[in-house]
C-alpha cells in the first residue's frame, strides 16, 4: 500500500506546546476487482459466475494512517481503514465505517501499545508461510476466521527487536457488530454484560525473520457468549495455534504451515488441522507464479478436504497488476467447503468437488 497524500505539520508559534512535534497523515488504498467462476462437478452443487464482493487477490480498502513524533523516542500513531466491495460499493465487515482497523497507539523503543479495533496476531504467524493471502482462492475456503481475524475493544502490544517480532492482544468484547457468519463475525460484544468471560479474546505471537528464512508461532483464543458463532458459550474456548516457516532461494520462496484448532463448541469433533505448502517463483520482475496445497483434516471424523491453488500475477507498473487464479477442491465425508471461500451462491455438495477460475485487476495507491 502506498500513500497518495502526505500532510506535515511543523512546529510553529501558532501551535500549542503539546502540538509542536512534526506529524504526518497518509491516505492509501487498494481497489481489486475480479470475475470468479465456480464449476461444481457433483449433483447438488452450485455453479456460478459473479464478481466477488470480498476479495479477488486481496481485499479492497481505503485507509488513513498517521504518526506524530513526541520526542524522547516516543510517538503516537493511528490507523482508520474501511473495507468495501468494489462490485457494488458497499462497506464490508458488517457495514462498519472503519471495519478493517480503527485504533490509536503510543510507541517507543519498547514497541507500540494500541487500543481499538485491531487485527489479532495469528495472521502475523500464518503470513510467514502463506504466499496466497486472503484471496478468493485461499485458506479462507477452509476456515473463514482468517480473513476476519480482528477484535473490537482490544488492547495490544507489538514490538520488533532485531529479527524478532513479538506481540500480545486482549479484547474486552471481540465483535460488537455482526460481520458474519464467521467465527470472527458473531455479534458478541461482551462489554456491559453480567458474564465477565463472555466474548473475551486474546492472542500472542513470536516470529523471527532473516534474509533467507523465517519461522513463527502464534495462539489465538476466542470465548463465546449470546449469539456467538456455532453455539460457542462463554465457558468454552475456540483456540487456534499456528506454526509456520519459510525459506528463500534466490527467486524461489517456499513455505510450510500448520493451524491446529480446538473448538470447544463441538463436543464430538473439536480438533482439526489445516496444513499449507506454498511456493512462489519470480520468473521476471513483472511475472510471479504462486502455488499452494492445503489439507483440512477433522479429527475423529471422515471429513476432510484438499485445496489446490495456482495464481499468476503480472505487474503492469509498481501499483497495478493483472492476475488469474485457478483452484480445485475435493471434499471427503460430509465436508462441503467451497473453492471460493464460501461466498454465497457457490455451495458445494457434501463430499463434493469444485473447480474455480478467477481473473482480475488490482490497483494500489
């Protein structure tokens, strides 16, 4: 994401002493529009051609980011970021004005403490080995939590020390507006209720990055409450643990990851694993080919799924790219995941198979 507008306020006689430090505000965004076709290979499955409202290769957004230097190594920063569907112009994240991010933080050599609606920290770990990201064809097809892993009413600390990135987050009420149905969009505000455990959430991450390799581990935990997704109560935990790593070999990048979920709302089959194997190769400075294999396994069950993704990206400039993505999902048992992140109109039959094709253009500013 690149700034298209910068505003600097320098110290001056007309400003009060508290405001005499330099500050800046940047406006940035992404517009990503695609055409997606899903072909169901089984009776009872759906086939559809549409423009995704959530994501082609990366979700569309408009944001404002700012920073003020307070002196003595301290700074204040903020982010206000809205997500929108470019196909219709509507707001995503349950219609929130700034549903992707809305926070302010105080930073120093020790890191940054921030308050508001923020990303949880599991994405910091999974992105180390997931080169596809939150696209139409992605891990979101197997677990809709990942493109929605944010928490309202949260306080977070993040720090970077040499090659290490560390962080922790706690939410007093993780979702005040229903943005689902998904584990992160459950209308579970938490605040102001007699049950002090209701809708709490927390996460933590440790990540290391070098020039040639990196590794990460994170945990992400949600409590339930009235109206929570999947019947999750406040005395239950929905926990994910992610471990991942990558290696860089000149133009080739390879990543391996595992997400283990223990869902307390599922009495018979609480545990599941998602394995990801990713590879990305830059054939030229303009053209990159990315491939990913994902495997979902629901423990103590015959339900599983395999998702294959291949995406090509051609950069027309530093800000504009064309891309195409093909994918195939094979469900087993009673699994019925859709190849295109479960978007409406593309449901799979139980144990069904689907092919997907997406073509789009993305512009960053």
